[in-house]
């Protein structure tokens, strides 16, 4: 089975999220997808000013979904 990863950045203050980004690469297992979701979440949050993350209580929301036809 193949899985694809989708990540959004969400605010815990007003419960809004950015439009999700679906990563183009597919993963061979749920485990690989989840591992990369956490890894990419760190990269995404590190790319945002820490003051903005703190002020808006930002976090990532992600999912790994089975690719159609996989």
C-alpha cells in the first residue's frame, strides 16, 4: 500500500487552519508516512517565527491517507 501525507498549520486559539498541503511523494507504509509527518511538522513549525507560533498557539495537523488504487 502507498500513503500520501497532508499537513496544515492550525491555531489552538481560534481553531482555524491553513489550507492543507499534500506532499507529492508517496510512502510505502503507514509507519513511514507517520514518521515523516512528525519530521515535516518540525520543519514547518521551525519555518514560522517563534513569536507567531506562541502568540497564535500554532500546531500542525496531519493525516496519512491510502493512495487510490494502492
